[in-house]
């Protein structure tokens, strides 16, 4: 896959492509259906499949207080898109100039003039251009003038609800990892850098890595999780704690990961944590001894969960 980060990086307009446009945060099963349809159309006609996306969610510029957290980091999103067989990925900087393009200008200058669209594949609720004034009906109305086809892809229904990035975030925030994976069609990985902590876990016999997210990703509900951890090319089973750590006064909020049977220094390393199953919610214990006993139970429960599944090959 050829990646262009910024419209200025494209050396010359493309001559003929099949285009799918969107933010594609999470690259959930609905996004996958759109992109796969675009890839199939492109390959049928002997032309490249091009995905046009943005370097940030439009809401970060237009409605910053309402901008949702991301499901995937940019690198995770790019890898997932590449795995679908896309030939060209264009990541445009979403700035005021792009936001102010009318839907007519977007079609004329971007879709046709730059991307060379001969086919456009989108979901039925697709909107674009300033004020989201453009939609599928508009594209269908101008397809003859510009000489491109328009293909609408129906929503993908997961357990009775259309798949969406919003739905995936809701599942993660409620700790329903299985439903989140069903909506996404792939595991959820949280990326973070290991920072200096208070070494509370080490004192209890479970040296944990304190994780500071490297990107504004959604964080699952507070609680204890069975996880896989990807670091430096290796994969480790483990357990992750998210929350306020109420048993220890003044401990504060943290994301902590304990890697099973791992020896070494993780400080300042980048980890990707795959959440597999929420084992329990966060609890307050009467003593450190009671907490330590529960941690042993959590480790045993996580080992049991992870033992029954194949090792993930890599963070995706």
C-alpha cells in the first residue's frame, strides 16, 4: 500500500481509481464492508483502490468539546486498512481550508480532480463537505456529469444494532470487550508508554508497568482485565488494572499492566495492550493483605482465560 500523509505529498493527480472516503476510526465491520467493496470494484476494473481519510476526527476542529476519543491510533488504523487490500491511502490534514470546502468543491477538486474517481463507494448515511451538505443523493445526481459510478453499502448489523464507532466506544466504556470485538471485527489494542509509578505493585509482589496512553484513545471501563501485551516484537499474557486504586489512600488513577513471567525493565517502552475479558470491577479492600490475595486470584483467572485462546500474532 502506498501512503500519502498530506495532499501536498501527492506528486500528480491520479488518473482512475475507486475511492472510499471516511474517518474510519476503529475500522469496524461496517467500514470493512465499504473498503472491501471498493477493493473488489477496483480490482474488477483493473484500477487501484484508494481510501481517502483524515489525520484527525473533524469534530476536533469543528466541535472540540464534543470530539470523541479514538478507538485506534493512526498506525493501527493504517495497518487495518492495508490488511483489507487497499492500494493507496491518502491522509489529508483536516484544517479550516478543507472544512470550508463545499460539497460541490470537494467532488470537483478532491474526488475527481485529485483522486481521479471512477467509482465512489460509501455507506448510505455518508455526508461530506461544509456543513455535511453533500450526501449519496448528490453524488448520484452528478455521477453522469463527472463520469463516475456510485455504490452504496448497507450497514452491517451486529446483534441487532448497526456497527458504528460510537457503538464500539460504548462497549469499551462499559467493559463489554466481547461485544466491542464483534462490532470492530478485530481486537482492541490500547497503546501507551511506560512511565514511572509509585512501585505499589512491586511491594505487593506484582511489579506492574504504569501506562500513559500515547494517543487520545478510549479507555475501557474501570476494572481488572485479562490482556495480551505486545512489546518490542514479543507477546506476553498479563492482567491490566484500570481505576482509582481505592484500597491505597492517595494512590490516584492509573492504568497498570502486570506481565506474567516477565523479567526486565519496561520503563519508557511503548506497549500495546489487547483487552480480552473483564474479570471484575474495581473494588476497595479492607487491607493490603486482602488486596494481595485478590491479585493472586486475578492472575489465576487471567491465566485461565488466556490459556484457552491462541496467541495474537501482533497488535492490529
